[in-house]
C-alpha cells in the first residue's frame, strides 16, 4: 500500500521553492526594452534536487492514485496539485529545457514525463503542439536518447488518456523521428529491443493503429528492416488489443523478413515470433511458417571460437556476439520457453514439431526439439492422452513410428554430439514408447533410462556404447515379434541411408542397425532383396561406407549365413558389378580405382561374415568359400601372370579380413579340431607385405596391421591362451598421425612376439627369443632408436613371461646368467629410457628365477624390490651416479643369482666389455668387479674343484700343444684359468712392456684405468677380451702370436704362462 500523502500545503510550498530555485530566472530588464531576458541557469545541487523532487513527487502521486482504494486519504484527486505542477512545467519547458548544459536538459526531460500526467487536461492539450516538437528536437542534440524516449512515452500516454486531438497532427513527425531511434544503442548499456527504445510508438498505435501499421509494414520490404521489426514487436506486446484484427495482415508481411540472411534481422525476427506466440498469431493460418523459421535458426551450425585470455582467466569457449551461434542460442531458448511457459502453444507445437525430427537438415536442432517434444508429450500424458498421443489420422505429414525410432536411435549413436543430443533423443524415445509399439512399454521403461544413465556417467567408450544400443535394438525386435512390423522397420532404415551421406559415423551405425534388423527378419526373400539393394547403392569410395556395409553383412550372417554368402557371390557375377568394372573404361585409372574399392569392400564383407557368423557353421566354409573368394578378388592376373596390386585400400582390407578370419578360427568352439591348412600361406603373405614396406619410413599402417594379423595366425589355441588378452583390433582409426602409427606398430610387434613366446613358455623359448638371430643384436645395436625399441620390447616380453609363468615342478632356469649379462650393462646406456627398461628386465629375470626355485608368484623379495628404487639413480646422466647404481645392481644380482649360474654370468659379462657403447662396456667392468668381490669365494671353490690333481701326463688324442678337443674337462678348465687369473690379480697391468711378469700385478680396482698419453697403454679392457676370445676357446700360443699388436700378444702369452705354471706340474702343454 502507498505511504500516506504528505501535507498539501507543504507540497505546494515545495513547488513554489522549485520555481524560485533560480534567482536569475525570467525577470524584466530595462536594457532589453522591457523584454524577458533568460539569464544563464547555474547547474547546482539545488537545481538537481528540485528536478529530482518534482519527478519523484509526480511518480508518487500517480502510484498513490492508482491504489486509492488502499490509501489513507481517499479524497486526494489528480487535480489537487495540477496548478502547481503546471506552474513548474512552464518554468522547466520555457527556461530550463533551453539551457546549453546537456545534463540539465536531460534532467528536465526526465521530470517532465511524470509531470504531464498531473497537468490539467486543457493545459496539456494546449501545450502538446509545442511540447512534442520540443521533445523530438532533443533527439538531434543528445546521443543518449533513453531519458528522452521514456519521457516522451509518458507524455504520449497522458495525451491518449485525455483523448487529445493534437496527436493526429503530430503523428507523422512522431513516426519519422522515433522509428530510427529503435536501432540506436545507448552508451550506458541498454541494447536493442530495450523496454523504451520503441515504446513511444505504442500510445500512438493505440489511437491510430492503421496509420502506424501503414507506416511500419511497408518498411519490412526494404533492406534495412531491423528497426521496423523491433517496432513491430513492441506493438504486438503493448498494443495487442488494437492489433487483434490485423493478425493475418501482419503475418503475411513477414514473408520477406523470413528470407533475410542478416544475423541482426534474424534475431529481431525471433523476438517478433516470440511476441506473436504470446498473443495467438501462430495459431492463425501461416503460423507454421514462423515456427519452421524458428526451428531452422535452432539448426544453425554452432561456431564456437576459442578466444585467447589472460592468465588466470577462464578457459571456456567464447562465442562472438554477431555469429550464427548467438542467433541459434536465442532461437533455442525461445523454442523451449514457448514449449514450457506458453500454454496456448501446446496444441500448436504438438505434434507439429515431430515433422522436424527426421529431416537431416534439422540435425543441429534435435536437442531443443527433443526437449520441447518430451515436455509437450508428458503434458499430454498427464491429461490422459497416452493412447492417442500421436494422431496420424489428423496429421498426415507426421513421420511414422519406424522413421521416428530409426532417427532417434541413429542420432543417439553419437551421444555427446550436438549439445548431448543422444540423451535428449533417448528421453523422447522413452516418452513415445507406446506410440512406437504397445509391446515396448515395459521393455523400454527399463532399458532406455539405463542408457541415458550411461551417457550422463560417461562410463562407456564408443564401441561399448554402440553395442549397448544394438542390444536394445535386438531386444526391441524380440519384444515386438511381428514380422510385418520388422519388415516395415528395415525398409524405413534402408530408405534413410542416403540421408546420412554427410554423417559417416551415424551412417556406419545405421548399417549395423540394418544388419541387426535383417537378422531378425524371417523372410529370406526380403533379406536377399535388401542386401542386393545395399550392394547396388553403396558409396564404395568412402571408408566409413565400406566399414558400415561390411558390418551389416557380418551381423546379418549371424542368422542368415547361407543367404549372405550367396548374395556376395551373386553380386560378383551380376551385371551391376560388371557395369561398375566397365563404367569408366574410357578413363582407365578411374575405372581401376572404382573396381579396387568394390573388391576391397567385398573382401571386408567376407571378413566380417567370418567373425560374426556361428562358428559351428562358418569354420567349414572358411577355406572352401571365404578364402577362395577373397584371394580371387585380391589377385589380379594379366595373361595368366599374377600382378601385385598397388591399391593401398585393397591391401589393408585383405589384411584386416584375414585377421578377422584368424579371430574366428581362434575363438571357434571347435578350434582344436579345425585344421587351418592355409595358415602358412597367409603368414607368408603377411611377411611379404611387411618386407615390401620401406625400412626408413612409416607412411602407411600396413606393417602394423600385418603384424596384428600374424599375431592371430600364430596365436595358440583357445585352450592354451586362457587369461591372455587378445591382440588389438584392426578397426580404422581417423586422423592416424605418425606418432600414433608408430606406437600402434610397436604395440603390434609386442603382441606378435608375446604370441610367439606363449607357444613355448620355457627357458628354452626365452633363450630363442633373445638369441643372436632375434632380439640380441638389436639390444646391442649402435643406433640408439634400435636399442630403445629392443630393450622396451624385451621388458614387455619378460613381464609377460613372468605373468604367465606357472611352475608346477622346480626346474633350473639355466640361462639366467646369460640373460642378466645381456641386459645389466644397458643400465648405463646413453639413453635414459633404455636404462629404465634394462632395470625392469633384470627385475623380471630375478623374479622368474625365484618362481623356478619354488616361491609363489606373489612372493616379494626385499632385495629384488630394491631395484625399483635404483631406477631413480639412472635418470641422471652423471657417469659417477650411473656407475654407482650399476654397482648396486650388481650387488643385488650377485646375491640372488644361483652359484651354478655365476660362471655363465661372468662369461657373458666378459662379452659386454666389447659393447660398442663405451658406457655399457664400463658398466660391465664395474659389474664384473662387483660380482667378483661379492661371490669370489664361490668362484674360487669352483676353480679348485675343477683343477685335476696329481696328473703328470697329458691327455692323449690331443693333436698339438694346448688343451685338446677331447679333453674331458676343457670347457670348465678354460673358465677356471680365467677365473684364477682374475681372482689373483683383481686387475690388469697398465704398462705393457715385453719384460712384464707376474710381479707387475697390482691391486688397483678392476676397470679403473688411469689415463695415459700413450694410446697403446689403454688396452687393459681389450686385453681381457682377447684373453676370453682367444685363450679360452682352446687357442694355442701360435694363434696368440698372430695378433697384430705385438705388445698385446706378449702380454697374453705371459698371462697364459703364469696360469699354467701355477696350476700344472706337467710342462708338456707349453709350446
């Protein structure tokens, strides 16, 4: 309720004070001949206060009078203060409004608006011919016209209330001045379409609707029609009753604006449509065109542009104001508001909006469409119209239940595209379940909400999501169990195929849906007819199309294997295939390319059929039909000579098809009984593809996919591979970059080697994998990238071996020492990644040894686990840190390697001294020294046990000096000589002179060789290598003398003599 009215006398006194606020107001002056002279008005606090007081006083009186029934003094009338207000008006209009100070003029105008409602009617009528032009003239003086328009609107309202006749004369001037003001933005932040931008026209329209429309509507046919649209919107809102009879005329005048492509005009049209919806315009004939325009704006492409921001700012997507996206967002919001808040629009929008669901051009509008339709359908169901939710008898243009279901399921295959339209489509499908088919109500009530929940949780990958949708499709077909309904369904899906030519992912999924539905179809004639149609209309040059068509045939073969294989063979012999072959015979290259793409698709179809069809049926057809036809399409013969194809697509499809056939054989229930006689031929074909690839580049995925196929071909039977994860899929990946391709290829190689290793999970199989002809040379390669790949693969293989190892009896791991010696020197490799993987290899080898010793697989050894902590030290490139870490690794190895493996470990470690990487050879030196210090006593015992005692005659049968080939102890004795030498010396001499003898040995640490200006003196490590390579393999002193370096030869001879003198009493073996 309004507050009590102030004392009337006090109010009158305030008005008098306002008139006298300026002492220099109109006063007679003698110098002016008795005329009134307007002296400058000083802008001060008192002046501003008076104007604000007048404005708020007038507004308070109006509010008081509007609620007079609740006022404490009901005797107050409008004319109570009319004389005082008019007196103040005269001062403001005649004096202050003409002041040169812009702020003062705006304050005056702002006060005059509410004052006009309190002026005497006859005085206001008298002043209008001067007042309205005076206000209109201010538009040219002020850039910010907000207060002027607001005040003018109030003045016009007051004049309309008194029934003024002056507006008729002023109307043309009003329209001409106010219309351009609609498109002028105000600097303080009020934008287009603000409440006061075109409101002054509304009072005029209430009195003269025909003249206002005659002024505005013709302007809609001109290019600059944005201002007119904003004016029209305001007229629809504020002069609704006067415009009621003009609805058809206004709707017909909107044809040209609907065709305007300007974004500003589009935004204005959307606002006009919103105003029309609130006042019943869209219920008239022609309203459908307005709704279609609104939906088209919702379907505009969203152009999200990432705008650079400063530090600490939000990194979200910013949308440029004048873009399509702003029009789209306004349209989306408008459509949703009309659907949920304007009750009179329910019958207009439902079921009319269903017509926009199936056309492909409205794909971007599906999310708001589905949301609006779902809300409208739920309101209809609340009103009890569930059974007659969609009246096809009254709406002939509505899409059929088959079309709606197909469309909504297909778009839901990409759940997060288009503002998450997958969830919106499924929710609408859930609401329409009874309209699709009454038998689906119970099934979809459980399954569809679960699908929506998966989308919201984002817990499924794309492949898993599509499998979920296809399972719902299978359950739907089983629940309906009506062959006629299913036939209509599959016909509708095939009809929609061509609509998705610009949407490869959705079209691929639609192919899968067609295959699923054909599989449930009882009519074999319809199945063959639809398969033939698919083969004839497919776009073979598109990868997604080939993939989808092959998926369709594979899924269909689950229930119709014979029909599918027969249709593939018939198509090759049909005229359609022959026409495709000869269609571009004039242009040979194009014809060949077209034929290759068709052959590629057919080959791929056979692969999908093999992997999807029941294994008990397809295994007998693999070699007799499938492989025969595949190679018939792949091999091209000219004059009886096989010509290698150069088409990459054909080659990749062949590789993938063979891979899927191998999968089918591997996963078959009768895999153990099936004999795949062409396996060797297929492996040879894959190897041929790999060899044909360039060694210095990786441009295509042929190498990677061929290795995956070989993995399946050499894969053990299902009984021997339980628990083993299958190799990766060969499904094409979009935008395959070189980095991704390299990673996939390396992973494929790992899988292939794991499959080979799994065939023989024994120490022998492990030895074969790291033998000289396989990974061994690559681990010691001079090229860093080769070592990196080899050691990384080795770590993966050893980890796989450890995971799959199942020791039932304690057996010796006879090659542990050799394998540790192969990887441990790599712990100081020049590449940090190689060092890390080398530690992983040693870690796995030691745990494998523990398993063979009888420990459980989950046993945790404290010392072996300590190797993981040592990996951190290998990250540093400092050699001191690296060698210290290598020493610690050698200490762990020395404590965990069994005694019977020490000899083979040291022998293999000696070979590491010749490693091309100097860091690794030095690491071998450090590790040998550490092993000798850690396990020297054990080695000494073995040397003592190996020495024959009391023997005075040489062994017979030796053809010459030295250890003969028939010596029963010579392998162990050769090792004993070297170990005895190393145990005694613990280092080798630095200075190599011809007169050197045993007394020159000293106790410097093994491998720590001081620098010397003479390069010949830096031969200590090389001398050990020569000793191992020449002396231990039964070499004679004559062989030693053949060495090119004289000093080295003399040095090794002295070493040999020293050992022989200390261990043998029989000198017959000396030269």
